[in-house]
């Protein structure tokens, strides 16, 4: 089954169909049930079509990524800091992949379907259910992400968990360093309050969902991975310094 999904998601028309299905189903929850506030989409214009890594904090398994796909498609249709009506689902932006835990993407038929939207499944560094502990990304997972960057954008969540202010994973910095990737930080808010952990059910309606794109980072690719990771964690506002700040009132 896994190999079949891997083959299918490489076909652009299959991904467009999945985007349309997921997009139509999720659009009301983002714009009608809740309020989506987008900023910084000017930073998406002029980006190269490949080797761009979006790094973001993580609040739900799926709602975060689905929102990014909506925004990328809306920007492709000329929208700025808003979605507008979802005509963009007729021809969505599909040159993007997202990194997700392998066990999460196998957990249900919904997650298996969403794999076709461009999931790059990786093994967790810590698997509570299996009692396994690993250090860093598996080399095959790193190669998978590198291949995706060669011709597309990639979304990743350096913390690898929805727990706020969790430490970042060095694998993200290693990928940046090895590929000299253009790194675009994204800060999201409100999703944990509006949706269940998986992001498929509502917890609270009328929540402000915020997605803020920042300018691409200026990175010294020769710097140690620890320094690059620290820069990323500061940019997505998940470092210790931000943990000490009072929480925002929005959302």
C-alpha cells in the first residue's frame, strides 16, 4: 500500500484531485467557522521554484499543513494575505511537499489519503508505542527530503511535535546546511485552540488562526549545525527567549 501511495503522489493530476477534495472540505473551517489571518505573503513572491524550506512551529498534525497549501495556492492566483473564494482549487500550487511522521500518516484512511498531497514520511526519533529511541533522521529520510528540495518546496516542523517550545531537531539544520536551502520561517497561532490534536475536529469555534511568513533567513551555511538550528528556532519563535515572554492575546 505504501509503495502505491508513493507512486501515485508523484502524478500531478492525482495531487490536484486530493488538494481539491481536502481544500473544499477544510475551507469553511478556516474562513467561516474560524477566522484566518495571513501576513507576509509578499515574502513568497520571487522565491525560486526549488530548494526552498519552510520551517514552522507545529500545533496540529494536519490543519497546519492544509492551511499552508491553501495559502500557497491562493498566492499562485495573485492573492495577498488572504484566501478569497477558493477558485484556486481549480489549479492549486502542487510543487510542495511536507515532512510528516510515518506512523501518523498510517494511522487512518484520512491520513493515507492526505499522503497523496505530498507527504515525505520520516521515522520519529522517539516512538513511545514501539519503545524505540533513535538519534537524528534516518539517512534514507534525509535523502528523501533532499530529492524533494531538488525540484520543489518543502514544509518541515523542526520540533517534530505539537508541544510548544520543544527543542528543535538537528536534522533540520543538517538538511539546510547540506543543501544551502533558502529558509523561510513561518509562525502560526490559534490552531491548537481551534482544532483537535490531529486537526480534523473543531474544539473551539470563532478562533483567530494566524499564519505569518517572515523574510528568508540569511544563513552562514558553513556554521555548525547547532548555530543554524538556534537561528531557525529563534525565527519560528520557539527558543527559550520566546518561552519566557508573556503569551499573545490573539487567537
